[in-house]
C-alpha cells in the first residue's frame, strides 16, 4: 500500500475540524449538482443507461481456468492444422476484442471531454484537489481498466474531476509474436511428449502450462535468418498485451531468472493428439476432475563449493617473518648485553652508555662472518660436523629489509654453505689448504656478475633452498654408495659437471629432476582432486535423481514435475536415463508385490 505524502497528512491534521464540516457540505452539493448531471449523461449510479452500456461494452476477459476446463490429451502438439485453427480463432477473438475496446474508448473519450468541460465551468475545492493528487500518486502504475474502475469509485465520492485512461487495442505486430510463441510452446510440448513416449505413458492428462522465455523468442531463426528482429523488452510488452486481452491467462511469476508460466485461453487453443490423431478443443473433449499436484519451488543450491584458492606459505613476504619469528633468538645469534636493572647509580649509567645493550639482526649476521683462513682451519678440525644452518627466515628478512652490504651478505651465505656441507667429510681428513682453495674458488665465481659486483641479496637468497637441497642429496649419495668424496678444491671445481667426474656441480641435474618430479606430482595431485570432485558430484546427482524417482512413486510429485526437476537440476545424461530408471523401479516394485501375493503358496501343507 502506498503511503499518503507527508505534506497532505500534515495539511489534513491541521485542518481536521474545519475540513470535516466542509466535506459534509461539499458532498451534499456534489450529490445534488454533479452526480445528477453524471447520472443523466454517463449513467453513474444505479441507472438503466449504465446497465445497458455495461452489457454492450464490457469485454469478456477470461479468468482463472480450472484444471477440468483445460484441454485434455495424451500427446498434445500444435502442428499443421491445429496451428492454423488456433491462429484463426486468435484472429476472431482479437477482432471482437478490438471492436469492443474501440467502443469502450469512445465512451472514455466522451467521459474525458465532459470532465474537461466540467473543470472549465467549476472551481475545485481544496479537498478535491488534494485527494485527486493522492489518487494519481497511488494509481499511476495501474493498468488502464483497473485505473478506470478505481477512478469511477473515486468520482462517486468527489465528483466528476478525473479523466480515464485510454485502453490499448491489440496491434497486428502482436500476431507475429503470438505465432512465434506458439512455435516455442509446441517445442515444449513435443519435448515432454518424447519423454512420455519413452515411458509408454498413455494416460490422458491436462495440457501443461506454457513457460515463456522472452530471450528464446528473439533467438528464433528460419533458415539462418532471425524470425523476429525484436528485443526482449518488446517481446515482454506484447506478452503483457496478450495477457490484458485474455489470450494468456493464469499468469504465474516465479522470479526474474525463471520463465513466466501462462495458459492459452481454451477458447483459442486447439491441439492435435498424436495418440489418436484427433484435433482436441474444450468443446469436443470429455472433462475430468483430476487435478495435478503442485511441485513446490525448490530452488535450493546443492552444489559443493570448492575453495580452490589455498593459502601457501610464501617465505618471500616480509610480513611473514615478522609474524613467525621466534620470540627467543638462537644461541649463535644472541649477544649478551648489560641488564638495565643493574644500572642504578650515575657512574654505572655513564659506563653503560658505551656498551651495546642490543644488536640488530643485520649486526648479528655481520658478526657471524669470520676470516677465510679461520674458517678453513675450523673445517679441517671438523668443528662443524653438527652445524645447523642459519634459519632461512632470517636470511630472507635481511635480504629484503636488512642493512648488510650485498658483498658481506654473499660472503655470509657462502661460509654458511661450507659449514653445512662439511658433514660429507666426517670420515676423511682434508687439509686446511684444500678448504681454503675451495672457499676462494666460490668467492671468485659464485653469485658474482661479469663486472665483478655481487648479486643483489634477493637473487642470492632465492638460490639458498637449491644449494641446501643439493648439499643434502650429495651427503646421502656418499653414504649410500660408501664412496669417499674428493678433496674440497677438486670436489667443488665448477667444471666437474658429469656423474663420472663426481663433482658438486653434477647435483644441478638432480635438482632439475627434483623440480620435474615435483611438478609431475602436483599435476597428479590436481588430477586426483578433480576426479574426487567428479565422483562426489556423480554420487550426489545420482542420489538426487533416485530421491525424486522415489517421490514420484510415492505420489508426492507428478511425472511432469519429475522431468522438470531432472532437466533443471541434473546433468543431461540423467534426463536421457530417466525413462529406464522409472521402468526399472516399476518392475522392481511389481516383483515385490508379486512376491507378497504368492507368499502363501510357498508353504507345503504336508508340513503342518
């Protein structure tokens, strides 16, 4: 219900007492002057002229059809002769409708002329003006006939002050749209007939409703050429005109994304029953009182939503390190400082100013770099046999937000690599000189450009995972084959790239194989996940179909409703297999019934 505008309510509230008396007096004046004139000219009130006009002009609009008034057939179709007869009836109906509408419009025009004449000769009071505005506001969206009926009721109370709306006739273009709609309706019926024929259903039934999709009308083609060059909005306008004139009845709207459902007026529609090859109309059929069940609109979405976007750990994200850094610094990165609680007097505070209380991550990493000679001696003395490499998160954080020079960072990573790979020499005794030559070789060639400058820290840190994987692979290979490694300088020689040369550079090939295997595994994993999804969907669809078939056999839904559900909610193959499923279910039920009937015959009376 539309609300009265605020200004009108305020106006009425302020003047309620004064207006009440004025309304009573104005109604008495209107009853004596206005309505006496209206009764003589237009038949308002209970006059014989009004009754005669209603009898001659009133249009017989078809209202809601009951099931027993619908056309009954086994396999209905609108083809050839049935189509021609339907169009002939349509033209006769529209001709009669337009004739009556034109006569009605003449009376409306005569009424509007008298309203204009009355308004020129009479001055409207405030009540008439305000309530006329309210009427226009509330009734502006109504259809012409409904608007005119409301206007008649309004003018009985407030006088001859409103003009009526002209009623639109059905134009010739609507006939072309109706023909194409009949073609779509026949396609819908034939599709349902095919399903019934597969099931060998021969029971007579009411013709089903027509589901109109405006887009399908615009897509109709004849020999590759569009049948109607119209937009969906124009098709909807023609459909509404057919509803107004009574060609379409029982309009049902089920949402903007679903087709509207209507029935074609039984006075117009003629179908051919493919079972009997006879033309069927409401005049030549036997009526039945059976009513189809209504299938509730179950638009529940049962699809399994899959979250394919899983969050993977990205160690390159700087914020990631801020969240996951342990609260306690490892022992090899921890440097003892002077506690602030002990600095109580001024002399102790003055001394503490020259002492570092805490160091930054960059400073701690910088302090881990030692002289190459010292590193070589420590490696020869096997001091790093149980060494744990620097946490990768620290190196990433330093690479993206630290203050170390890239040359120092490169030296730190190289020294960390040699400390880690020294485990392969647990059972051998390489000299410190060989270690020093290997360290110098990497310092001259590893992660350095042709210009002599070191790679940036981000490029170096990207290779750390590869280097550590290759070092671990080499360690396991020497243990597995019980083969002693070459001296460090020879083993880390960058020209030893084949398997027979037993050099560290050969591990690059194994790293490549590792990446290929990992990619192959990821592809296989995705394939398995996709297969699992398809299996679950197939099980889900099969269960849905089975449930609907069981509902059909329990008389909870009708066969058309069963086919509609399978067609809209399940893959196409289920619609093709549905007749076989129904037949198989029917045979199974019959076997159970037969078994129950013959249950007594299986006993031998001699046993008693």
